C-alpha cells in the first residue's frame, strides 16, 4: 500500500483515523518519526517521502505543484478507505492544502482535518528567490531558519548531495500558485512558532478564510522548527483536535 511515496512505520489496521504527514522544503519523513511513540493506537501515522530525498534521492522533484499533486494523489488513494487527516510543515502545508483541493475536485474523500504548520495562508504567499541563491547564501538561509545542523553544511560532500534537492523544493514552492479559491469543509488548524522569522501571526490567521468549518490558531515557543523542540505538545494538540470527531 505504501509504495515509494508512503511509509507506515507502525501499521495499525484497527486505527480509527490515519494521519498523513508532509515535510518542509528539503525535509524528510524523519521529522515525524518520533511521533510514532507519541500517537495513540487509534491514529495510524503515514509519512510522505517526496522525490529527491531518503530512498528516493536519485529522483527529481516535479518542477510544478500541479504535477506533484497529481502524482501524490494517485499514491494516497489506497489510504482513503478510512478517515484521514493531514499535517504539513512549511512547504508541506501548501502541499497538504493543494492535495485536499485536488481530491475535492475529483470527488474523492477529503481530509477530516488539516494542520498547516509554519506557513502563511495562500492569499499571503509571496513567492521568493531562495532557489536562485548561491550555495553560501542558501546555506545561511537554512541555518537562519533552523532545522539544519550548520556543521552538516560545512561538509562539501553533504552540501553537494543536499543543496540540489533543496533548490528543487524551493523552486517548487516559490513558483506555485493556489489552484482554487474553494474553501474546504473540514476544520483547519494553523500552528506557528512565536519567533519564526518567516511568518507573522496575521499571515497564519489568514488560513481562516479557507474553511467552511472551524479554524484554530495555535502558537508555540520557538522558531520555524518549533515542532522539533516540543513534539509531545504538538502531537497532544493534534490528538485533542482529532478526538473531537473520533473516539480516540
């Protein structure tokens, strides 16, 4: 069922709901693997492995969001046989939203809840030119955001391996446009780090207009990668929100 795109580190056939998790630009499924021990038996964790990383390091990330979503939607169809929610961090939040919009357009099962982390609402998306930076400037940007150990970027062999994939991700997200203005029918929760240099509370609050259901904004101490500092708090909040709809 998982194929190249999906990893289920702890299969739970009797789970009430699945939680699909999408990484940030340059990120991998490893960001979410600690969540396996934090989630109850009623939630099955499904990790998305995008092209250009981990076991797919020799694959190229699609150049545009529409192609990525078409491929990803095909991969997730097998998990739509039971309720599901989705958590996306940074770039992953945009991918999560676009995936839901695409599934709506195809009359397929949409998510029960979307958690958008460290990402501005689509109407505030500013694009960018990080993918055009030279290697040194790109490394400084990654260190500024956190989430990447500076010492790793000082190793030439690792830089040569990591930076092309990171550029592909940044090109994808910085050139993408929202595909639809249709609000979703599921709740949206926006999660932010109070000291995130890339995101204001107002930009995160803008997600409210993308749902016909409930919207919540949750703030945490920390920067763009606040969730690495307090995974237990983040997962507890996700479980609490999903518990409103399912007996977890």
